[in-house]
C-alpha cells in the first residue's frame, strides 16, 4: 500500500512514506480535478485522509486486552496512548473528522497559520495546544506541503512543548517542501499521498490541486 521514499532511509531525522495505492490515487484524482465542486472535494479529502491516517499509525504501540464476545473471549489490542491530532487551519480541518473516525479517543489541538501571499511566509493567528506534550504522540494534519513554512512553524510550536513523537500527514507535497523538512533536521515521520513536480513562481504546488482551503470552503 505504501512506498518509503529515499529507499526507506532516515535522512537527517526525516522518515518519508508515500502512500501509493489504487484507492489513494483515485481519490487524489478527484481532488486534483478543477471541476470537482466544494462538497465533493471535502468528501474526497476526508476519504483520502482516512487512508493516510491508517498508514500513519501502522506501527503505533499496542497493548493486549481481552474482549468478551457473545460466545467467548477474544484476545485483542488497543493503542497504548491515543494521539493528539493537530489540524493546521484552515485547510487541515477537512482531515480532522476522518482522523477522529480512525482514532475516536484522540485529543485535538489547533494551529492557525496563514500564508503571506507577498512573501509566502507563515503568519500565525492561533495556537491552541496543551502546554506539555512530553511523551505524547502528535499527528499534524495539513493537506498541502508547498514550501514547508507553515508546517515547520506548526512543528516548532509542538516540539517547543516537549513533543518528540511527531507525525505529519499531508495529501500532496512539493520536493522543495520535503527538502525543507529534511533540512530542519529533527525526528519526524511524514506520511503523504504524492510528491509532485515542483513549486511555481507563486509557490503553489505543480500540478497540485489548487488552494485546499478555498476548494473546501470557498475563497476568503
């Protein structure tokens, strides 16, 4: 279902998994299509996010539990520690319900970052997170990895509160964004649906899927 990038090697703390599967490619096609209306785009984003989150937790720590069925007892497992999901607003909101459907007892934090269209630099307008994230698994939800500026800003906020087990889940990225995460040099797992060709002069991913926030909720 998935293919580790860079031959699966950790490079400067970055572990990249590209989730390459017929279903992820099909939903990604819906997202890329410029004729897809907002409701269908939101649905496709949620469907694809569910598959990406499943992959993100493929190696999550488990503990054994015994469950009583109608006819006996079954050995089962559960997550040792539910994660904290952190969507990067506003586009990351479209991935949150899908993530919670996979891990219903997860916690939720929010980081709001807007992109300055003149400089392409992140501008923070909200940070709602637990003060202490030491020992807690954190999963950041951000559909687009373009320059990497917004995601790195969010990651810096999270790690400043003590988090060391951090995963970023993105739908589409540019090589420049992946390189920025690599150059950041801190331990990070990146689960992504596709790494595209490049960024254009306006710092948009090519071919990409446009502005994920606008395509979910309409222009600001």
